[in-house]
C-alpha cells in the first residue's frame, strides 16, 4: 500500500508538468500571432517598430564583436580544409590546370597563324596578285647558298622562275621545282638579281645579293637622288616580278670619288627565319608589268650612263694624244736646233 500511494502522486505530477508546458506553448503562439498582426498593421511607425529598432541598436556592438572574434576561426577553418584536401582532389586540379595551359597555347598559336594569313590576304588584295599560298618547310641544306623549300610544286601549277613573297616583302624566286616541293633562291644569295627602283625618286637599278649575305642596290648614278631610309620596290622590268612589291629599305649610301654609281646597302624586309607561309605569284596582269614609260626611263638612264662613260673615255684619250704631240714637237725642235748649231759651227770653221 505505501508503495502504491507513492506511485500515484508521481504520475499526477508528470501530467501536471506536461499540461503546463503545453499551455506555455499555446500562450507563446498566441502572443506571436498578436505581435505579428500588430506589427503588420502599424508598420514602421508603430510601437513594435520602435522596440525592434532599439533592440537592434543595443545588440549591434555585440554582433560586431562576435564577427571580429569569429573571423580568425573562419580563416583557420579554410586553411584546415585546404590542408586536409585529399591527393585525388589535388591531382584533379593539377590536370585541369595543365589542360587550361595547353589550351591557352593552342589559342595563341591559332591567333598568330590567323594574323600571318591575314597579312598574306591583305597583300594579295592590295596588289591584285594571281597567286597560291605555300608553307616554308626547310632552309638551305648547305652553307654556300641561300634558299628555302616550300611545300608546293608542279602538281600545284608552279614552275621555275615564279617570284615568291611574304606579307613583309619579296623572298626570292623559284629555281628548282619538283612535283610536291620547290626551291626558292633568296634575295640575299650571291646569284640573285632583281630589277628594282627607289620608290621616292624612281631611280632604277638592280638589287643584288652577295656571298656575305649583304644586299646592294647597284647601277644608281650619283646624279640621282637616294637617301638612307628610302624604300626599294620591284620595278616590273623583265616581266618576272610585279611592279611595286616591297623589297627593303636603304640603310647606307656612299659616293666614292671618281665613281659614276652610288654604293647602296639595302636591308630586306622579308626574313625567312621568321616566315612560315608565303605567296607564289603564278602570273602577272598588264597593270603589274613595267609600262612603256618605265622602259623608256630605264633606257634613258642607261644611255645617259653610257654617254657619260664615253665622254670620260674620250677626254682621257684626248689628254693622252695632246701629251704625245707635245713630246714629239719638243723632240723635233731639239733636232732642228742641233742641226743649226752644227751648221753654224761648220761655217765658222770654214
């Protein structure tokens, strides 16, 4: 009996506590609904808004202090996460980085190739060239010639003698042609010779290579105008190279005493060590060859040079003849004087 009496009150106490907790929850819900309804009705001007603003003002410093205190712990958490990354994740990131780097290199190479090809298209459009594109696949195979090999030949319609140019300027001329490749003689080879002219003064000459790789503009008379920095272009004479293609820039002009012609050094625009693509000019239009006026000017320049040379030769011959005549005259006079003296002496003796 005493045990039973003790158990009954315990059960009743538990029921009372559960009932109290339920009533408190209901009260809280009712209060919340009321406060929410009042806050919605009164808006920002009501008493609840003032209470809320005051509470925020009071708790703002506490929240700021909490943020400052928690920031180092957040940084430590990030560091710990990075340090605890597994090897698989690191390997995956490394592989992704390598792929991105490779892709970036491919895009840069594609951009440079597009730029070079656009330069060839601009040149072709500017000069209205009948041409075909080719890749430079190798350089000279020996040390005594200056050539390159391109990946086009007779099967692509190419033949010996066709000029070759890059977007920068003239490269040279085809000297050997196979079915699928061709050899191009460069402008700086000692056997290369191209009809050229100074763009500003239109003085015409020959652009010649040398064994040392130096390019010179020959046959420009000293009475014509040439200056350092002048641009040298193809003249179109001979019907091989189109008229006006850029060849190079004058870097040195010397006038030697007694010489009829300048000594002119030219720096070519095209450098095959940096070129990968080229244009082979397959045919010329009527507008790309030298005009009759250009041919007449070249003939006049040659005639003038020949006349000047002949005049100098004649002057030298006249001077030599005059000297010989004077010597002969003096010899004759001397003989006559000797004869007279002998005669006088004889007379006096007689």
